[in-house]
C-alpha cells in the first residue's frame, strides 16, 4: 500500500511492535466496552515487511484480541522513515491521550538522544519537552536505579538527575526515596559522606605509612559513642608531673601514641587528631583538672569524720526535732536562756530571713496550719496571742524552725550552729555523736582564737 487508507483487519494479525509504553494494564471494564461496542477509534498502524505494525492503539489491539473480535478498523500509514520518527510519534500520541509513566518517558527521550544521536534542540522541538528536561532525562537514563525511582514519593526529574549524576547505588536511592524531609539534602548528605570517607581513607594510609597506629575516636564527650575507651586528644592533656602541655613531637615516644582520623565532635573537616590511648597509665592527666593532691594523715582523718557525720546527720535531725516537738515545746515554762538563742538567730544567724520559718514553726507547735504559706506569720501571731504561755513557745518554735530549715540534707551538718546545739543540750536534749562533734569543734576553734590573741 502506498496511500493512506482505513481497512478492517483481524486484530490477531496486527504486530504489536516496540512501544515507548513498557507496561500495559487492560482494565476489565475497557475490555467489556470493546466487546460490546467494538473499536470505535481506528488503530494507527504502519506498513512493514512483516505486516501491519501498531503505532498507536496497543491497548485497543490487545483488548480486541482479548474480546475475540473478528476485525477492527485500522488507519494504515506508509512505512516510518526511521525508528527515531516512530518513537517521536509514539511519545506525542501517548502523551496527548494518557500520560506515559515517568520511566517510559525517560527511556524514550534517552533513546532518541543516545541511540539515535538526535540533538537536544530537535528532541525538545519534536516532543514538546523542554531542553532542560531533555538534558536531565539523558543524565537520569545513565542510572537504572535513578530512572526506576522517578515518579516515586517526591522524586522529580531534577532530583533523579542529581542521583544519577552522583552515581547513587540502589540502596542509596532507596534511602533518598524513604526520606520524609528534604530529599535534595539527602542526596547532598550521601555525597558528603562519600567524600568524607574517601578523605579518611587517604589520610589513614598516610598516617599508617608514618608508623602511627590509627584508633577509634575518643568516647569521652561523644553522644552515643559506639565504644567506650580511654583515648584522649593530646590537646586535652598535660604531663602529670610537670603540668606542661603535650606536643605531637614529644609524645611520639609514648607507648600510647596514636591518631584518630575523622571529624572531631559533630562537624568540621576531616583531619588527623593525635591522641594517647591510656593517659593515666602513661603519665598524663586532664589539662582542665587540678593535679591530685596527697592528703596528710590529719587531713585524711578529718575527711573520715566528715564522711561519718554526713551518714549520721539525717537520723540525728529526726531525733532532735521529735524532742523539740514532744518535750521542749510541751513545757509550761520557758527554758532558761532561750532569749540567747533568739538573739543569736536574729543578730548572727538569719538576720533577714528568720521570719520565713513561720509555717514550719506551726508544725513544731502542733498548731493548725495556715491556709497558705503567705498567711503563716499571721497565723502564728494569732496563736501566740491566744494564751500567755504561747508567746515564748511561738518565739522558740520560729527560731528553731528557721535553724532546721537549712539542715535537712545529709551533708548539711556542716551548716549547723554550735550555739543552737549547745543550748538544746543545756535544756535537756542528749546530743548525738555527730552533734557533740560539732559543738566540740566550735569550742576548740574558739580556744585557738583566744590563745592566738
């Protein structure tokens, strides 16, 4: 046939040749429509030496065969000039009717550029694809992994081209596709990791060639370090005896001399960081910590006393408060010299803040608490004015509460007032060992001051 014509042909005799659409899915309702109404739009075919080859109408042809139609209308064209022209025609026809899948479009455009050497400008003109997209498609087509990812979850043509240009592996492409945040950043991150790894490998070879062992990054100060080690950077160390900083040149003779190749901290360039694998073993110490000082026998004995007092203090305080609550403040007359405690507290101990112990004083007096903290001073004043005997009780309770407020932790024994404890003893309280020690220390210190004068 040399002229264009429409004929009716058995669909089974049509040749479904190369097509830019790689995947064809026949919907059941489409096949049912073809079976009921036949092929209403003629199939476009071209003459070949083997028969009529379908150019446009691949789905209609296959559906007609599936529907067992006897014949279908076919619009017959003269033979194509070349395969490139056939591909261009299929791109235009398929895009006008139902868009090609992204991988199909990339494969077709790439075939024109790479197989048929068609210039970018001509491809753009004949297919309606921008020159930039044609260039990106050619780049993307060089990577089967990037091409396959095109169209998936935010993978644009531009991004696919970047992945292809970076020669990402299949696993790396999957990593980019799976990212929910900026996928361009994910590509850049992978490229940066590669460059970092290459630089680490280069420097490692150089350091090992110099006879220096390459070891793991120091774990101290690192978040979620893969391993725990004693490694410390030389810049963080000094000689334990002299206190002088360590230099790389001087440290080379140390058995622990080594290097870590990589990024110190969480960012920065890849560098060689020299270190010691066991500083304390090899006579070094932390430059930011004071050298260890050997204590005298007297100092060690004092430390032991302080340790024992810290352990005993909570129990002593509990017993002391119970005695104040149940015995001292239950008396009908004020203990002799209670004014001394008040004067001591007002003038020496808590000149400005003694009144804040009102709430605790109410507890010691076993009186009803105030509705809120701010009302406690008013409440205790009302309680003190209710009976003559309440006055001194309220005053002592407030002073004692103020003293005890700062003595609630195990180590707070060092803040205790010797005057306070001594007066309690004079009023009948039996001091514990830790309390007696505090009183004795104060007496000895006073004696030393007097002797020195």
